[in-house]
């Protein structure tokens, strides 16, 4: 038998030598492995890995599968989920997060709270500083509650963007455009140029998606709606707008803009401006019949369903179920902290079911997987971001939350979707990962100087409280 010799020497001597068995492939590098998790993927087949593994490298998911998968990777960090749920980060599809500074005020008023209390409060108290501090506070709350993406409409959205980015969650942020002066636009429609500048500043940011936010059909002319749509096409960004929210909206539109009277209904009028398009995320939509829903579907409009805020404000019951069954992308939102108060999406899922039962008392409404879908992949579809977020799949962004299944309220756990919808609460979420980075753990944000933020927050809320007393809140 020929002794083992180096292959090069064997060749030189004309001997037949044999290479040793191929060595096992070296482990692939990865930044984070999540092991022993009940992985709720929310992919098209609703695949659940009972003892699953998620491998993350940088900001993306590179592998997902059963226990043992992690052995093929050399992860810099490993999180043992201990049987707890790993699921996609939740998406809050409609908010005004800087209103956090005013949460809880005016709750005893029943006489036109918006115009007699909130508008004076905004007029006097809003500033760049308040919006930045309040947005950071809100983004922190979103993060610990498992919201990894928030869609927001307000003023000084560049300050909102800085705050959201500081915390490390995603933001689809729309600069408001409307027909009267506001804090960041002293001239009517001044927000349009502000929005263009904002879009240019943040386009391409890994966490921030800038957007245009025409306030509502009754506060933006058809000519400006057309300009907004053209600009959104030019810069390739979304459009966020309240649609069909106040009961008298269509009458207000026709009074404000006489050209609207040539149309039979509000959606035909809006369609004439071009604003109904795949770029549009329509918030609320409390009134839409079958014809309206068909038009939304034809234009591929996304829908933000805000059941808790709508019922608190006597707005009505949205046909969100019908829109979802028609194939529209429908996500869940909370609206601003003055309207919805709570910022989490966990509590909205079960509430959406209860509201739908009131609207459809004789028929079956949402099933638990559909509600979890609205909180995750449905919101991503509404925002046209489902190629990147909303489900746990290879190639998608690593936006993952871990939810404790050992808490008393999560026991027993017979069905994972039913437990998430009807048993879980926001306190059960103990880890939030966005773009592969752990941004919150055990109820605390890890990315912000908490002492500095607390001092700024205390100053802001003290000043707000002092002024609110003059409004008899």
C-alpha cells in the first residue's frame, strides 16, 4: 500500500495517491441565532416551527427552520427562546406619535374636544423640540410593545424621523400637507415644499421611508391632491391620508371645493385627482360600500384599520372585514395617542374581532390567523412593503419579536394564533429586534440614553400641563 504522501509529491513521483475524506463544511458566519422558539412565520402557508431556529446575518434573515439548524452557523450571539413565540414585528399602520405629549388631556370634555381643546393646545405648544422629544418617547413605547414599524402623519416629520431612528424602529413618515397654516408651515399648503425637502433628506434611509401626507379630502384641494400624487410618483414614495373618517366628510368636501359637486360620491371625486393608487395608505375608511371597495381594490389602495380609536371617537364601524375579504391590504393602527391612547397592536387584534362582530352579528367574522396577519403581513401589504417586512422568511428584514408563553395569561396554549390574539398582552413581549439589532429587552429600550430622555420628557410634559390648565381640561 502506498504510504500517505503529499499530493504534490505523489504527482511528481507518478504514484497513485488518494486524498483523505472531505472535511465537514465550515460553519457559516452569522450575527444572531434565535433557537428553541415557536416560530410563527406568517408566510403564505402559515408555517409554524414548534422548535424552530432563525438565523440572522446583518439586517436579514438568512435561514429559518427546525432545531439544529444553528449548528451550520457560527453566530456571534445566540438567544435561547426557551419555547417562547418568535414572530414578525408588528406594524402600526396609522399614528401621530408626537401627540404623545398630549395623551390623557381633555378626556372629560364632550363638547367638540378637537376644536375647543386640542387645536388651541397644538397651536400654543407644538415646536420642533416637543415633537422630537414626544416622538422619541412614543417610539420607545412602540418598541417595547413589539411594534417594529410605524406609519405616522404629523408636522416636522424630520424631527419625528430622527427620534424614530434613534430608537431603532422603522418609520413610514408622512409630512402633513393642508390648506391652513400649521406649526411648520406658516402659509396654506406650505407643507408641500416641506414634504419635498423631507423626502429628499431621508430617501434611502435604512429605517425611514419618507412620505407625503395630504391631511384629508376636506382639507386639501383637488389641485393639491394631484400635485402630491405627481410628486410621490417623481420621488417614488408613499402617500398617507385620512379617508372617509368624519360622518359629514363628503358634504364638507363639496362645500369646500365646488368642483367636487360634479361627482356622485367621494371616491369617484378622489379618483379623478389620481390620489387613489398603490402608493396610498387610506386611514380609517369608515364608510365604503361594495362599489367603493371594488374601486379601492382596482387602484390597489392600502387600508389602515383603527377600531379602538374609531369607536372611542364615535366615528363608526369600518367595513375592514369586507375590504380584507376583497383582497385589499388591510393593517391595524391605533391612531394618535389622543384618539387611541394605547400604542400597542397586540390589544387591537382582539378588539377588531369584537367590533366586526357588532357590525356582522349574524355571520362569522375574523379567524385568529387573519387577525395576526393584519398585525403583521397585512400591514406590510397595506404599505407595499411585504417584500421586505411582515413575515419571517429568508431574505426578508430581521424584524422579530419574542413573546413569553409562560406567563399566566398565556396558559394554556392550545392554539398559537388564538393565544396571540385573545390571551397575549403587550407586557408579554420581552425582546424586540429590528433590522437584526436588539432594540428592546425586558421592557427597556437599549438604544437611547434613558436619563437624558426622561429629563427632556419631564420638562415637556410640565409645560404642556401648565398650559392645559388654562383650557379647563
